[in-house]
């Protein structure tokens, strides 16, 4: 087994931000670590993480994840002051942070989390540098999806 196959086996997807793929044109992807508390790590690894509606913000050469929700693993053992949607720090290099900051200052670019996954023993987030799609582009995607569905349905019936 090659090293690449070992890496693929060690990656388990926890959550996917489907809305980001629909609403944005993804130009670039960056892998980032995420700072979690102990009980949050356990909850995230069990798949209790939701990225829908979340986004990342670059501030002072640091990247922060806003709007992502990590439900408690064991609600009765979770601290009372725990906020599932608290702001979490993302771990990327200073060079990548500066690059993201420069690119987000361009017109219409934003940083959105695309998916969360386990790599080895660590929880990682894939960030996408994205440009918002126009309404007509979204309609084209819907139209293409519907025609593909219709074609599959007709081929299945034959």
C-alpha cells in the first residue's frame, strides 16, 4: 500500500457544507486545523458538527470560524456556559493568512468552510476561497441537475 492510500484511509469526513458549493464558485482550497476544547473534539469526531451557514473571517493575520455549530457529545456532562456556536480559531500558517487577507480584500471574494474531517487524530477544516455565484448560474445548476435526473430515470425504465 502506498503512502497516498494510507493518507486516504486516515481521512474521515465529518461534515460537508453543501450550501457553499451551491452558492459559491470555489477558486482555491486550504486545509486548516481547528482549536477545540476536549469535549468538542469528541463531539466533532462523532459527527456532531454542522457547517451550514458558517464562514471564516481573517483578522490580525488569524483566521476565525464563525457560525459553525458543534453539538455537545454528552449534554448532561457539558459545562452550562458552553456555546455550541462560539467563535473558533483556525490554524493556518502566517503566510497563508496574509494571502487570504489580501485575496478577500478583492471584490466579491470570501472564505467559507467546505468540509470538516479527521486526518490522523486531528480535526481539520477545508476552507475555500470563493466568489459568490449569480442567480442565473444557480438556475443553470438546478436545470442541469433536473435534466440529468430525468435522463437517469428514462434510462432506468428502459
